[in-house]
């Protein structure tokens, strides 16, 4: 399965997503903010298949992290998450380097599908963006 760097400042969301992805057989490395995520990228020499990052975080936001990751590791697939409409618009402007932006709150089914689609280089089907069962917020 895939090696995933999960960068999320909300510990509950990070734990929820990490457990789900690990249960699916992925190897998940966690980081609690953008700087920590960038440090882990460098520490592992970019040896990840996917960067799954929140947009709004302290110290270094997910957009800056995505830009740095794409600059140094151009083959790394990048998937972003956000619960803020204005941050989603900022992230959507990065379509040259990111695969998609997943809106929070999301369901376990939705994040799994988003990750699998991103790993295959496809965007998330739009119908999945509005899944009615809320499971994660933040």
C-alpha cells in the first residue's frame, strides 16, 4: 500500500484519519503542523506517495507546505483538506500541484475514496463532496 504523510493540526481529525488509513494498509506518518510536516518530508527524503494536509495550520499552512513539497518532490501527490470556504478557494488556485481539496466535515468513506483517487492521480467525484453523513470536522 501507500506511504502517506498526514499533516493536520487538529489531533482528533488527525487520529481519525490516520487510524482509517492504517486500517486500509497504508503506512501513515503524522505531523501536527506545516513545519513539522516539512521536517518529516526532509527527514524521509520525500519518500512518500501522498501528502494529505490540512490547509489552515499554525507556523506553516498547508498551502506553503504543498508548494515546498511540490518544489522539492515533484512526483509527490498532494491532497488537501479544509473546513473553511476561503481557504478552499486559496487551495483551488494550486490545481497545478495538488490533486484535490476535500471539504470538512467528511465521512470515513469520503476520505478513503479521496485518498485512493489521489493515489491513482484522479480527483474526487463531486457527488462525494456532499456526503450527508458527517464524521470529521475541524
